[in-house]
């Protein structure tokens, strides 16, 4: 979906979504119905909203870019899927392996021109700001805010990382989770080559360090339900 979103944003074409993915994060956050008939009706007679899209390493993302722990889960999940396991089984195996081989990465972040050094199990860059608590936990309150959100967890150990992953998956993330967050127009992430494993919207993507992420405000003309 993010590949098509990038093409649509570049061409100025309308972008429509039929939510047939695993978790349908973008559709949920954009207010697109998860019912297929209602989603098709939205394509036929919805309103056009100018939503943001992120860009990194020459490709678009509509949800997030991640380095470290979550990217390793994606790598292991893909390996298990190639071996014939179902997606959720593969995810569970990937989570277990990433946790057993838990390690932190040292990254240099340049957030809107401000440099900082962090040691963290992961870096997550989101298209829009994620909710950390409340009924909309894990979702984004808006996709047209024109800002990236950056999350790291410098005080997160092995067991806290496992708890954080399970809470996030089950929608039970609580305010006491030790996350450090920033909002920005752009961020550059520098990490050692051996730690340069990146997932873009849940799929591994090759890149040459440093990794640069930027927001394209209102670049994605998206069909959403008429108000």
C-alpha cells in the first residue's frame, strides 16, 4: 500500500483504500470503514482529504519506519513465512527470537537540525503522532498534522521490551512505559552498519546509512467518508 501511496502522491492522483490488510492501521486512522462494502462506497462517493505521507530512502511510508528490535521481528517473521508458517505464527516466532537475541543500538539522531545520541532497543518514526494512552491507544489522532513523530526507549531493558511489545500488540500500553518522543519535520538516523536493519510499513527495506526521514504534508489526496 505504501508503494502505491508514493506513486499517487508523486502523480497527484486520488488514493483509495480497501482495508484487506492484517491490522489496517492507515485505514483506521484515516477514518476509512473496515467493512468492505462501506469502503467501496467510500471509493465511489467519498470526500477527498489531503493527508500526509512520510518519505525515506526514496520511498513513501504511510505508517512508520522502524530500526532495531521491531525490524528484527519483521526479518524473522518473513523468514518463517517463507518456510510456510502462517503470519501470526511467524510473528510470534519472530518476537521470541528478537527477544532472545535482545540488544540495544547506539544511534545519532538529528531532529530538525538538533543532534542527540541515544542507546535504545529501537527507533520508530511515525507519519503523525501516536496516542500513548486512552481509547485511541496506538492510533493516530490525525494524519494531516504535517509532522513526524520519533520514539526511542533509552531505559528499556530486555523484559521491559517484551512487555512493551505485548502491551502495544494488545492495546494495553500505559503511560508509565519509558518512551522518549519528539515531533519534527525531518530526522536523520545514523547507526553502525551492522545495526542498519530497517522496516518500512512492516516490510524490510534496503538503505544506505544515514537514514533520512521527512514528512510531505498533505501530499496524499485520499478518498475518505463524506462528512
